[in-house]
C-alpha cells in the first residue's frame, strides 16, 4: 500500500480490515484520499466529521451484520450527518426521508403513535446488527452528491460484496434506484439465494407512495426469526440506551 492507502486502511475499524484490505490497495482509493485532502486544504466543509466517516463500520462489526440499509450520501446540512445512513444525532429534527421511514415503521409494526421513538438517531439499529451504509461516505456542505464518483462507490461495493459472500443469511433493504444499483453487476460467484433482498421506492417525499406499504421492517424480522437470528427491535430509541 502507498502511504495514503495505509492511512485510509488504518482508519477502518479492525473487524472490517481483513475483508477490505484488498480494495484499499486499489489506485482509486489513493485518488480518493488525494481528493479528500485537496478539498480539505481548499477549505471545504466536509460532512460527517472526520472521526465519523467510518461510523457505520464502527457501530456494526463485520461478523455482526444481519441487515443492510443502503443510503446515497450523507446529509449535507450542518449538524445532520454522523456517519449512519438516514440517521441524525438525537437533538436534530427529523429530515423528510426519515419522517417517512418512521411513518412506515409505525404502520408496518402497528406501533401506537405515542410509543414511536422521537429520536432520529438510529444508533440503536446499528448496535443490533443493522449496517447503515451510505454508498458515498462524505459530502460537502450544501452540495449533495459532491463527492460522488471519487472512489467511495468502489469501496462500498466491496463492503456489500464481502457481506454477500458470507454464509450468514442477511437482509438487504434497498430503497430507491440508487441503492438497488449496488446489487447490479455482481461477481458471478456471488450466490444470493440464502439472503433476503427487499426493494422499494426511496422514502423521499418525491417517491413516498412507492415506499409506504413496503412492510420491510416486519419482513426482515420474519426472515431473521426463520434463520434463528435475533429480530431487530426497530422502535428501540437510542435515547433510552
């Protein structure tokens, strides 16, 4: 590895390092680190904070992943992104897509409105084995998709491929075309038969009619239970941990 690749690799949580070592040697990772350094030196405000870039991998170790939810890139507003797809810190108002996720959660699991978690911090999901993975792990303030096509997609593709290679049955919740593309053009040796792949529209207000009613939360739990895996307490609030 080059020095840039080595610094990138050592920032990855230890449980993920063995399966991601090969991809971290790719020239595109070298280019990605160079891009990030250049943007930082130019004074760009990059989200999430540097220590949270790999927060999803830190919160959910490789061997503990049971469910994967794929987002596009981090929130680009101040104080919103903290390294987990769709999640925001506890004191931050719910973004529109997260409001719709909670709306579907409430309907799917028949949760009384008074009992629905008020926090948008989804760390409790991550701690139960839900990998909250964005396809692109950084963004610049006020500029959605500003760090797309710089190398992150190659890295997060590798994460998904390594999860698919495991014998452990895993649920993939793919909301929207962007997330669904992550499972296209997979290596021919990947067998999807023992995993559960659930697809729907994105929870954005622009496509909400195709998301509401998907019942992914209950379907995921049914699948986990069928494979003797602990179900996800989807309504568990991080504020109560």
